[in-house]
């Protein structure tokens, strides 16, 4: 039977269209301002198409030492943090997916407990400071090596892998490590790709932990740099924005701020299409299992 287009469908499309426009207009505005020539830019004037196209803002922000330093810091934290996140989450989840693990239920209960209760900001800061991790990359990476939600989701995914596959691999001579690397990980590629994106986005956009644990401006990541550019631009010369880099004698103009925002978004926007097929594959696997 052919479904007829009803008034309810029309109302749903209109509502979704309005919501989409509300979400997309600010993004288009940021792109428009970033490509506008600073000499013709008028503050508080709303335009979705640049009056005069220019890449001067991108060249300026890309050539500042502060942006280069923040970009390299973000790349290091994102790559190292994501690798550690994937290793800790998947190895731990694989171990807890086995009912034969001694004390497995206790560990699983403790992990589930952290979904509801956490130590809080002050104890975490005292712990990081006590380990002498302030102003180091580890202060941003180690406190978020994994989280309970990711742990439980990956464990559920691995529990669904048939035990017969593992038994056949052990008969062929695989030990636990080779079984995990050669059998479990390839079968879990949709989950791996999904959580690589999740963890990478979290690290790339990490702001609060960086602000809390990093006081050295040379170790700032892009989110903290952009925050200082936008929020502290009207402050005095002694503010964080004024002390970002020695080569920035003036506070960046609005077009430079928008260019920095666009440049900070690009890596994740570029990464997503390469992982999209794994999302689709993961959905299909979940749909036919039964």
C-alpha cells in the first residue's frame, strides 16, 4: 500500500525544517564572517553571503604562533587520548564480557556505580595535582581514559559475539592476546569506529579540564584559545587573551575569531565521512541479529 501524505506529515516537515534552519543559520553566519574581508566587515550586521570574499583572516590566524601551538596541542591530546581510550575501553570491556572472570560481577557493579555517583571536581583536582600532572598533557588525558557508559556499551557489543568463534580460534592455536587482536577487534570494527569518533570529538572539544589543569598558555588547546579570543577580547592587556602569544600585538578582529572557529571544526568534519560507513554497518548488524 502507498502511504498518503497527510497534514500531520506536512506539519512534521515544517517543524523539522524550521529547527534545521535555526541550527544551520548560525553556522552559515560563522562561515560568512570568516570569509569576509576585515576591511569591509561591519559588526552586528547580519549577512549570510560575504560582501567581499577574502582569506586574509585564515592566513592571519594560521600564521600566529599561538594558533599553531594550540593546534599542535589539540592534535597531540586527541591522538594520544583516543588511542588510550580505545585500548582501555575495549580491553577492559572484553575481559568483563567473560562470565568466567573472577570478581567480574563486582567490577561491573563498581563501574555501574560511577554512572550515578562521582568524586566531583575538587577531589579530581587534588588527585591530579598530587600526581604532579598540572600543566602536562596527562592531566587532560588520564582523568578521562574511559567512562562507564562507553565501557558498558562496548561490553554489551562483545557479549553478543558468539562463543563458538572464540572456541574455534583457540583450537587453531590462538592465545588470549592473539584472539583479541585477530578475532575480536576485526569483528568489533563498527564499535571501534564509533567510539574513535566519540572519543576524538570529546578530546578535540575538551575545554573544562584544560582550563582547570593547564595554566601555561603555551599548552592551551584550541577550545581554550578560542574562548580567550572571544570572551576576553575586551579585557585589559594583562588578560589571558592579551598574553596568548608575543606576535599578537592587537586583539583579533571578529573575522579572525570566526576563522579560528571554522579551522577548529574542520578536522572533525573531515573525519566523520570516513567513519560513516561503519555506523551504517553497525546499525545493520544490530538489525539482523536475533
